C-alpha cells in the first residue's frame, strides 16, 4: 500500500539537494545554480501536472487525452533541441524533432496500450497518459543525445567530410561513420538501462508496482514488456532524427550545408 508523502517529507528531500548545491558552490562549481533551477522547475511542473491530471482523469474524455498527448509531444520537440551545441535553423530542426518523436512515440504507445488494455480501453486517460509519458521521455532523450553527437561531429570533422564529398562520395557515404556513432550514442542509455535492470537497478515501474502491493514476479513481467518497448522507441526515434538531420545538413548535390546551422 502506497504511503502519502507530506510537505515535510518533500522539504527534507529538497534540503538534501540544497546541501549538495552548497557543497558544489564551496568548490566553485558553477553548475550548482542550474541544479537548483532545474529542481525548482521540476517541482513546479510536477505539481501543476498532478493537478491537471486530476481534472483529466475525472472526465476521461478521448479528445482531452489526445490534447494532453499533443501538448507533451510539442514540449518534447522543443526540449530535444534546446541544449544542442548547434541546430538547423528556420524551424527545420523543430520539424525534424517533432516528426521523429511523434512517429516513434505514437507507434510504440499505441502498440503498448492496445496489447495490454485492448481496443476498448487503450485511450483511457489513466492508462494512456502515463505510459505515453514514459515512452516519450525515452524517445526525447535518445534523439537529443544522438543529435548532440551528430552536430559535435559536424563541427569537428567538417573538413574531412567536405573532402570526401569533393572526391565524389555521396552524403550517405561521407557521413556514414558519424551517423553510426550518433545512433550508437543515442541507444547507449536505454541499452545500459536494460543491462542493469534487476541486478544493478530496480526499474521505476517494477518498484512502483511492488510498493503498491503487486506480486514481484508479475511486476517483473510488466517491466520486461516496458523495457522492450522503450528500447524499440529509442531506436526508432534515434534512427529517424539522425537520418532526417542528415538530409537537413546536406542538399541534393551532396554538399554539406553548414549555412543552415544556427
């Protein structure tokens, strides 16, 4: 049975983070400000989302569930490229992020919901929104890490790439090593998560079900199902985002278009 957390419990957890931030400041680590800001933003966001979902769950309307899903996808599309060292200009990167994340998240979420809850209950808000949120988080992280590797590679290897293009190689041939490296980096977090699941870490869904009184063996099966879906979503999101970005950073004449970057 889940125990309700009090304001005091949350305050003590926040105090732990604040203590770490103070320690970081003593060692002149500038990142402590971003740590505090991220924590404050997370607290506000989760409290607002929790309040909003109470309303959504109480009405359980299909259009309202789809509206929430659309807002989540839009926010994830912005966040995927928010901290990249470079990105495609004129909204093109946003379109690429939105396309890759929307396709991967929608396909995998629909598969998960229909498989577990059937066609009658797959758009139930209490089921659809949390599962889509978990899958969307993996799609966003995988795409963001892969694109970060790709744009860093463009900056570091620009001359070598342009030399290969000048020698007659196609954009796919010249960028193939960078594409492979970017995709591997995007898949690394979910791969590590699968390798360590159960032995090194206790995954979130499994832990939550056990705390709620679910049989550990049954909770493990649900976690296996979810991890396989997350790996599939991460792979699909990574492939789509990197390949579409290759098209965005080159043209039909197989030239590297760094002028499109901002």
